[in-house]
């Protein structure tokens, strides 16, 4: 069969053109459908990330507010009085036993989809929450049998409460920045905080150096005092 004659046949040419056009339409439709599916998945993922961050922010904010209120009423004198009472008559203090992590436990399997700079502060905060709850349980168990040990753990508990509050405030800053401006806003926030810490450290060093030089130049000091370090 002459192939040239076959291709010049009107019917064959029309069928060939139809097949090529049909295949092109099918391929284009497949690529278009795939692109739309990818876009839909990306939008749904962003919405899921936003929803998780908003839920975690609400849970952390509620607990940090309670810690702030507790700090306002918990002075060092009150803490010392509580410790003395614990050591004196083995009084078991009323310590919070709720982990305040229901939302986090519900979404823990999806935490990996959060932005990288958001995961660390959030996980650190909830880890402190878990340690704090475990420590409160140990204090209640040891209050009567081992009051000295319970008193030492109470000091750790109060210190850990302040650390948890600070970690919660930092997690809220990062979550708020991520919700408002995304990853770029979080990076800008972290950079600003690092610069602020460096400035504070530099200022502290300058104050220490200044106080040291003032002591050396103090006319009330004797020559031997000035020579001493």
C-alpha cells in the first residue's frame, strides 16, 4: 500500500486530524484537571493550617491569661508561706491538674503541616504544660510522706509556671504573626526579637563596664583598693 496515497485520502486525513485533536483535548483536560486539583488541595491545606493555628492560639491565650492572673496574686511571700505550710503540717496545696491541651492533643497528628518556625514554640509550650502537670501530681503524692521533697518540687513548680507563661506568650506572638503575615512575618518577628536581645546584652555589658571604671576612679578608694581587681 502506498502510504502517500493513504495520507492524501480525505477520509484518512480527517480521521487522523480528529484523533490528534481529540488526544490533545484529552491531554489538555487532564493537565487542567490536575492543576485545579493541586490548587484546591493547596487552598484546603492553607485553610487547615490557618484553622489549626487559630485554635491553638485561642487555647494558649486562655491558659496564659490564667497564668498571668495567678502571677498577679502569687507573690514571693505567698509562695514562701505556702511552702512553710506544706513543710509544717503536710498540707497538700491545691495545684492545677488540668493539662489545658485538649485542642493540641486533638490536632497533634496534623502539627507537622504547620510552618517550621511555628512548630518549635508551640511544641515547647505544650511540653512545659505536660511537665508542669506531672510535677503537680508528684507534689500531691509526696506532700505527706516526703514533705521536704515536696517543698523542693513546689519551688520548681512555681519557677516552671513562670517559664510556661513566658513560653506561652512567645508562642502567641509567633502564631499571631503567622496568621497575619505568613512565614515572612514570622521570620521578621524572630529577627526583631534577636536584635532586641543583642541590644539588651550590649547595654548590660556597657553598664557593667561603666560601673567597673567608676569604681576604679572613685577618690574614696585607696591606692591599694584601686590596684585590686
